[in-house]
C-alpha cells in the first residue's frame, strides 16, 4: 500500500495529499469500485450532494471494516441550499445519507454570486463546524473576491478551495491567490477528464523519462505545485497507478513546461464561477 503524505490545513487538521474523486461512481457497482480503492490505500474520498452517490460512498466506508477515523471524507453543498436554514439542514441530511457523524471536509460547491447567498451558506457551515458536524470547512470554484468576502464578513478563512485544474487550465492566478490566503488548493478533473493532455508529446516524453504513465506525470505535477488532486478512477489498475506518484520528482523546468500547455479557453465546459449557474 502506498504511503500517502498529508498536508496540514490552516485549521490544524491534516488532509491526504491525494484523494479519490467519485463523480459518476454510483450504486452497487460504485460501492465495489470505491471499496477496491480503499483496499488499495485510498483514505480521502470526495463526494457531493449533486453527485447522487453519498450513500454509495458511505456504504463503501462501512463495508471496508476500517474505523471511521481512518478516512478523510469530503462532500459539498449544492447551490439550491445556500440560504442559512437550508444549508444547515442539507449538511445534516448529507450526513444521514452517508451514515456518518461528521465530515472531515465540507465545501460550498459553487459561489453562485448572481444568487448572492454564499455568505449565508458559509455562516451555516461555520456553525455546523462549531457543533462538531464538520472538521474543516472550505469552498469550491471560488474566485479571490468571493474568498475575501467570506473572510471579511465572517472572519473565517476557508481551509480548502477546490478548483478545475489540469494541464490546459493551469490556474496559476488562483493557486497564488489561495496560497496568499493560507488556503490549500484541490484539483477536480486533475487529468482533464479524458482530455488531449494525455496525448501531449511533452507529457509522454516525461513519462518515458521517469518510467511512469502520463497520468502519473500530471498528478505529480499537481502535487509538486502544492495542489491536492482528486482523480476519479473506477479501474483497480488506474486507482493503483494514481497513488504511485510519491517516488519521483519533476524538475522545476519540467513543471514550468507543463504550465506552458495552459490555454485561454482551457476550461472543460466553460464554467466561469462568476457566471455559472449550478444545476439543481
């Protein structure tokens, strides 16, 4: 089993340096796929109310036979529950669905600034944290102005900001913004969700140099930038390979070369956090 290092968050809690993304992993088949990942060493599991699979993730945790304390479990608040009372109940309902007493990390899934209730949602999460329902609170897809508003209006800085990051959407601006505020950056779709990045000659050349596959090169690029990737993988071989990234180092020049692959229109689905209206 790979020994996964941990990062210390700004609230003092620790978070594994890589996790399992579970988007589109559902039902009985999903339980088995998550169990396979757990048996192979994954302890950080990332889900969301909008993924419709919190129950499957919780079931896999129970079937694993491991104690709850062995896991770092994350979920996310959907946009339709940003108002304070709704957010408070939604957190509780997520825990009931998963069969858990607390979350290690809970995130606001999208800021939805046009609706302008994300500060209310944040306050609900602060209060849920005070009641012991959540260990660490954070956000997803938040821009600097959204982060600063939370910090200014509540005095509480998010521990994590989960963002779309991959070789075609490098997010140097947001990574710097998070680092300046003491926020750990997570990457969703860290491999680009089947993007052509896996075919990039530069990344293939590095894979040959380090005797790794292209996915491992990209995941290592994330880790060395201080980012926590959460790749989705259903297949045991992919799950195992994604964990096997802690025995080599890319050079600073190689990291910069991968950064150079970024594109102005590199987002997967053009989901601009200032404009995007989350599905309900």
